C-alpha cells in the first residue's frame, strides 16, 4: 500500500515536471542588437574599414526602431487595459498604421545614411543580409514553424479533395 502511494506520488511529480514549459528567455535590447549585428557582419563580405562605417549607423537605426516600437506598444497596451467594452480600436489601428509609416521613414533614413559612405554593392549586401536575418529569425520561431507538431494548438485542416483534383487533371 505504502509502495503504491509512493509510486503514485513520484509519477505525478514526474509527469508534472515533464509538462512544465520553460519560460521564454527575454533578451535586452542591447543583446538583440549585438546578435543581429554579429550575424549580419559575418554574412557581409566587407572589410574592417567598411564594417567600421556601417556599424554605428546600423546601431543608431536599430535604437530608433526599438524606440518607435516601444512608443506604439505603449499606445496598444494602454487601450487593452481596463474595461474591454471601451477599447479604442480606432486608436490602435491608427497606431499600427502610423508605426508602419514611421518604420518606412526610418528605413529610408538608414538607406540615405549608408548611401554616400559605402558602395552600392555593399549597401545592397547590407539590406539583403538584414532581410535574410529577419527571415531566418521568423523560421526559427516555433509559432511560425509549420512543422512544429501542433505545439501552438494549430491544426492543419484535412483536405482530401486536393488529391482528387490532382488526379482528375
């Protein structure tokens, strides 16, 4: 009897420890920017002199983007708190659209700042490297991964008609 109760308690603790999910690690702004710069600079075929020109402009742009995101996040967060029936969706929508416009302006400024200081080919490499970094980051995110074995609760719809259509052609 005592042994079975002991096994039951041990199995409950074992199952509970398996089902506990680790907390998502939060990185500081500086850690994220450093990681992004390291990844992008490795991908670039740039000299140390070119990297020395690009890095301060890159870091200034990233700091501006983070500041912009925090400002707009505050607007959305303020409208989500409190009474759910009084959420100002118009303010949230305007904030989201304005954030995209502001991000585009920052991107244009970043491009103009780099344009006169490095070659057009190197500028192209920088912009493409950032896009590749962003794509890889999105693919590593389990919420965006289609092959994550339904970890986020998404169920792929069963579509038996697709094979029938393909066979009829």
